[in-house]
């Protein structure tokens, strides 16, 4: 397994991984089949992130296959430029192997070099494994978003907003 920064050539493998995550868990934002992004569109998204200079995606590669990723999206307005929003996902077969912690360590080292002060994420309250990972990485619960997500089964779920100050 290799953790590295994404490239535009990863567009198809990244999209395949995202669609697999959509199928494997209700804890990601997109429902199965909802993600309509094409490979060309995904390549453009990756290009924009890499061109930004303050946002990044790290992937966990197993050969040509991607099995996990962490995205750090920088906020653009000057007053919140020090803030980055995080999205992370790891395929089910590869969870519990320390990949999440490794992704966070890699991202945090990069974030320090790029003058971030505040890292934010949200997590569905029922997602205990992710919540424990984030707490282990030094994030703290900052707030609760009531009925923030309506699951495909009609069940409302709450999310924690979490933050880590660097």
C-alpha cells in the first residue's frame, strides 16, 4: 500500500473507489447510483484541486487500484483561508489497518507547511469507527447538526461537526 498525492491519471480509479464507497456504507454523502460524475469531469475536478495549491487529495493505492482517500479542501475567502474541510473514505476490506491514521498524518504534515490553522469535518453520529479515528487524531466535537442527513431508508441522522486546531 502506498499513500501519495492524487494525479489526474487517477481519475477513473478514484471515481471507481468513490462509487464503491457509496455502495458499501450509508456514512458517505452520496447514495448508491447518485454519483453521475464522468471520468472527464473527475479529471477536471482533480486538475482544479491540484491547481489550487492549497487543496489536496491523498490516495491509498494498491497497485493501480485506489482503496482509500482523504481530501483537504481549502476555504477561499481571506478571513477563513486558514481553514480546511476534510472528507475521508476507505473501502470496507481495508479498514482497521491503520490507513486512516496514516492519511491523517500525511495530510496534517502538509497542512502545517501550507499554513492551515483549523481543520474541519463532519461525521454521522452513528459512525462510531470514524468518530473514534477522528478523536484519536486530536479532533474534538464542536457541535451537533440535528437531522442533517435524510438516509435513503427515510431515517434522519445527526452529524457532529469536529475541528482540530493546528
